[in-house]
């Protein structure tokens, strides 16, 4: 609680935060909702010299909006998890995202925590990075002068590791909307409600005539980043809902850690169970979408 | 933007807030959390420091109506905000408000450390027209830890407070619809 003093800078615009990052370099940390940074500061794990506050930036601007753009759902970086979970446009265009946001922490975390904060923090067990990888989203990032897009799968590089340059911020996320006939599911398992997930899974399935035509499946919490499971997506093609769970066994390509929370073997088991459950739930939603 | 320099690292700044209806302006370190600002600077000591990670909920306050962990927000970030803490739940004459009274009557506090946070988590629910069920109370309160009561009395108290608030708000807020929703 008795944190080392730091200099506080409030950015009125996101571009101004990039200017400040260029000025202060590695001594500076950006704060939005603070739900990842403040625990690290309170526990003494982070001790920035400068904290750049973007939580009040662009009061009426794009960073705070959720919108629809040519079949894509666009979400501003400062949108809180509470808003994303309750938003009607998001629910209509890509319901998986709000369902994932509703599973984050507790209501206090969701009231302050922001989309950009969660994505840029890139915790391997976090809900939104997993959802974004499963959905094939991309992030608009900018240093205030130049913007670029980075695919979610190429953004979450490892434990708290991203390709963001020192002066870049996430501006928004662009998420493909749920296509006709697709079903979705998001599930996670944690020791206690609100705790970090030991494992989580997201699935999107499009079935036709009772059989899976295509799917997207990803797991979180078991590797140093969320991972898409191409092997399982291929194995699922042609399966009926009843067959889907039997089309794959142990999940390959994952490397869970053993820690005080759970053993690697238990995490691998959870991942397999959650993938099966989400695939079945997504199949059922896909079939219901045809009715 | 001001110019950089190590001399003003940790400089103080004035923060203004309306706490339980009372305007307060205090100068404090720019690195002070809202919790530290409330407790150590403004003398509002009902929110407690528990974990510092947003897990335990003992520092829960409402900022512009939304429940937040006051240990995870910098006071400077919420300059100008309306803050509500548990001591503000009392009646204008200083007697216990409906939530506080329900906690008292249902023995929902034992050591009392979690109580200010529990009260504010419950207050956020009631202000939102919730809870709709006992399960929703349990689900919502998973963000507030109590090591004494086993939670049962706390859930009872929130239910009782909701009934009391609805009864007091008259025919527009009938208990019947709440019962039907269960």
C-alpha cells in the first residue's frame, strides 16, 4: 500500500500518452483502469517512476465507443469490461465477447478494467486475449503518428509479452461479427469464482445438416499465451454434435505449467474437458441458429 | 504537460471529491490510491486495506455509483468524483440505514473487517435494482471475502435489506414481483 512515489501525468488524448512515453521511456507505465498495474504496484512488483493516466483521455471519442463497421465490431480501448458485457451491439454482433468479459474477475474489476488494458497486459489466463484469438480479431495500435493493425494471434507472444513498441498504445479492437449459422461458447474453470482461470476455452462452430462444416477453437491458461487448436478444428470437420466430443483426445501443442494452483497434468485435463464442452455448446447454438 | 525532472517525482497534488455528500479537497502525494487518500488524508476510515490486489473487497467504495476497489484506483484518477462509503449509508439523523440495520439484525458482521466492503457491494446491487435471486447475491459477493461468518448471515441480510427497501418504497416496488422473480 505504501508505494514508492511516482510522477503522475494525465493524458487528455491517447496521442499525448505516446508523446509522454517517448519522453519518459522505460521509467513510465500507462494506467487506464489500473486493475493489472495497481496490484503489481501495491505488491512492489512494479515501481514505475512515471504513471501516465489515460483513463480520462478522449472523453467523448472513439476510445470509448462500441460500434459496427462493415461487418466488424469495433471496440475502443477504454471500454470497460462491464460495458462490453452489457452492450447490445456487441451482444448482437459477437456474443462470445460479452460472455468472456462477464467472466473477468469481479464486478469491481469489470467496472474499472478496460479492453486495451487487458489486451496489452497479455496475461496468459486472461479472458479477452483468448476470445480475441478465437475470433480472429485484430488490434489497431498507434504511437500517435502512425497506426498499424496486429492480429490477435501475433500480438499475444508470451507471458505479459506483446509486440507493442515503447510508445504505442492499443486504440481499438476489430472483431469479425458472428456469421450466419455459427454457434459460440466460452467456458473457464477456476478454483474460486473470480480467480484466474486454470484453463479456459472458446469455440465457434458452423454446422449444416447436423454436421460441423467449420470451427474455430482456442484455449487459454495452459500455455504462455492463448492458442488456437488447428488439429482439433480439422478433426471436428464432418462430425455431428454427438460425435464431436469423441473426435479428439488429449490436446496436442499445449505446454501447461505446474504451480501451486494446479499440476500441468490437471491443467491439460481441464483444457480437454473445456474444449469438449465448448464445442458441444457451440454446436447446439449453431443448430438452434438454423431453426 | 509539464517538463520532466526527478525533483517533482512524487509531487503532491490537490484532489477534490464529494465523499458521502461532503465536499473534500486535500493535497496528497500523486501516487496515493483512493483508499489511502480517503483513510490517511481525508479521515474517512471505513474502507479497509486488505489484499491490495482487488480480490478481498474490503476497500470497496462506490465511485460515481459504480463499485470499485479503492486500493486499485489512484485518487488523482477520480478527481472530482462522487464517492460513497459504508458510513454514508446511515439515515440523515445518524441512525442505521436499511442495509446497516439488516446486517446488524442478521449478525452479518463478526470481526467486522469485511463489513464496509460487503455493505458497499450490497449497496451497488440494491441501487441497480438487484439482486433478483439469492443465487445472484452469492454470485455478486464472490468478490468480497469474509473469514468469519460463512457468508450465510450476510446473504440473509442483503435479502432482508432488499425487502425493507422495497416495502418502504411503497406500492411501486412490491415485494410480490421480487418473489415472483425468484
